[in-house]
């Protein structure tokens, strides 16, 4: 399954110490000897900042998260145009056609607004409003990409990076649908449709494609039909809503959430008595970049918004999800409560500023209400209405917790950045480990993990949790010659952007080096290492994080073997 957004995991098998000079020093050499390196890369979107956002279970007006005045979508702009984004025809556009959902700024050649009213609004000619649904198209041959030159002033071919926001402004064209002299529509109609997505000129991800023509031809046909009705003027003004972005987006959401539901049911989720807690919608994996939905305890649906389009179209998302839950075969007799949560830091990166809440909104009146969440027969005490870390669970690590538990029988486990104890508890309850120690910098997380251990009937002598800085903890453990058979390293996001990548890489290197140094030196052991930094996983074709961990193993003078790579795109 393919998905957005950010956490990478690596399962590493670490062997005995390697004499200096005997270890392969390049990934190419390691590729020829696959037994020498092993880690699992899992992409997962999660930041600790997300838990500081306010929660609401009732419908909230957009005043809860407004764009600044110059970013807001005016009624005229919202209702007056159809929008098209033309991308350069290159290797990246091939990836878009094959399902890649994120269109970076450097991939955009030009944009178009088609106004179907008699008069072209003066405020609608400069750009495409944030959150607008756009058609993403590409020229049918590389020599005819409209809107931008493919060569520089010396006649040499431009080298346009697809992983950066473009240095020069993208050319935007506006034209009236009723202008018979305009050639823009004919030109657009000759281009190849990639799909439909939501636009944001302030984001590194200029378009998040939600519907690919190659993957959902029936759905794109429906949307194309609506757009043609608008172009022809085959609707009355009072019926505008039936032909608006809202309807088009509603069609996409209904289809994608229905597909996500069927996938989970096919995987046995939910499963009575075993798992009532799981990720129903997994961002890019389910074709909805920036949107995730977790089901906790079969009672609460937690919506996690990390993109501007989700906040702008909050009412539409809410109504579609609410209807989908009512029709879900497992929840027809239940009233699943919806909680909306967002990540202000990631929304800010997406060009959307969440306004501060008033004092009376700082905490939901039901903040102390708990829900027992069961995942793979392990129980967790969660607080879905609370604004804080004790909210309590990450559903996107379900498969990795289960996979690792199967390898933990009669072993000693160290769970670093343990949060509420997911890996440690699975190792003890399902994996029958002999000992598990969890470490986290948050006292709230440590208290929650300790309560979860008690909830599962685990003795303090077998599983314990401590508040500490993991770097300091590992240094002390190394000095004391402590060793473990399995080490889990799941730190928060260290590289929020490409500009911070070098500094973050050094931190990841040091953490993984010390984690590897804590693995049993005589018998070897396992390392499950993670990153939730998209910048780490997108660089060098996805090999960058792999290279960082390989470098850490070299520094630790240990030989490692890659057992399993995974990503959030593979999570359910």
C-alpha cells in the first residue's frame, strides 16, 4: 500500500565487531554482498508538536484555523474559475503518471485560470487560490511544454530540479471561457491529463494529487464531466454547489475512504477482541496526502490534518467521514465520535497559519475521558479528547510492532523514544521477551507507558520506563557495558526541511551509532531504526537514510545486514 508523508524505519541485524578495513565502505559494495547490511525504512508522519494542537469533536468554523487575509479564498475567486497546472515533461512527470502524489514547485511549468462568467474578476487573475482543485496536465512531447522556456539564454537545456520550489515565478494565465479568440483552452485540451489535486503555491508541494487518471480512470471521468458542464455553462447559478470544488472533492473523498475501508476489512481490521484500533486512512498510502484518520477503541475517529487543503475543506472531509463511518459494517450500531486534530508546525510549512485558541478553548471538557485501545491483543489507555502527549497512540507503527515482537522471544529489549510503550509492550506480551526498558524525554509519555504495562498485567521487574535524554542514556549505558538483544530507535522529526538535513544527518548518525554499540557484541542482535523526516527519505532516491545508518555502523565498527525496509506507504 502506498502513502505521505514522513517516517522511515530500518530493521538492522548487527553482527560481531569488524576489524578496521575489513568492512565494505560503499553501498555499492554492500549491494553485492546483501548479508552485510540490514535495516527497515518506514515512512510515517508524526511529530510531537501534533499533540499540542487543540481538539474539537463538534463542527468548527474556519475561524479555528484561518488563512491570513491575503491567503483567504474570496467568494468570487472560489466560484469563478476552473484551474489547470501544467508540469514539465520529464522523468518526474512520468512518476506523477505512475502514482507519485506530490508535485514540487520546480516541476510546474505554468498555471491557468478559466473564468466562465461574463466578466473576468480583477482579483482572480494573479494566482490560483490555496486549496483549489486543479487539473494536472503535461504536454505529450518534451518540446512543447507551454508557459516556460526549456532552454536558458545561451540555448542550453535547463536543468529543473523537481525537489525544490522554483527560483523564478511560474507564469500564470487567465482567460474567459466565453472568449472565442482565446487559444488557451484548445491548447490545454491537447495536453495529457495526469489527474486532479489540490493546489498550494506557498508549499514545497505545489500540488497534492488526489486522483490519478491511470489509477482511477472512472473517477477522473466523473470529475472531467463536471468540469465540462461548467465550461459549457450547463448549470444554473443556484445549482453552482453541485458543480463546485466541493462536489469534486467530495467524490474523491468518498471513493478514497471507501477503498481504504475495504482494504482494512480485507486485512481483518477491525478484529473483535484482537484489534479495535488501527489507521483507517493513511495519507499518501490511501491517496489523500496530508490526511490521516485513526480509529481508537472502535469508539473514536481521530482526524489528523497536516496540509492546508484539509483545513480549508474541513467541513467536506468531516461530512464524508461521518457518512462513511455510519455505513461501515463494524460501526453501524455505534456512534463513532470524530475528533479533529492538526499539526500547527507542519501546517505552517504548508503556508497555513493556525490562529491561537482562546483560554476557554485550551482544553476539551472531556479531556480526562479515557478510551482503552486494543491493538494485536495489547491494550493501551488513550485520551482522545486531551490536548497533550497523553492522547496516547500511533497507529501507523502497527505492523512494525507486530513484526518485531515475533523476533523477541527470550531477548532483552531497549525501546528508545518509546512514547507510550508500543514496541516494548508488544515485545513482552506477544513476543515473550525476558526484559524491556523504555526511554522517553517526556514524563507524560513515561507515565502513560507505565500505566499501559500495568493494564497488560506486566510486572515492574520485567518492563520499566524511564524519563531521560536518549543520547545521554545511551552514553551512560555504553560506559556501563550494558547490552541488549534488540534496540528500537524511533526519534521525533530531526530534519523538518531540506535546509536542516546536514545537521540532522549528524544527529541521526550519532544516535544510530550509539544504538548499534548497545547491541550484544558476542551474539549480535537487531536494530529497528526510524525516521519521520521526509527530507531524509526523499534525498538520493530514498537511499540517504540507508547511507546514514550504514555510516553509523562503520563508526561503531559493526557489520550489519538489511532485513526489511518499510515505509508509511506500506502501513495499514
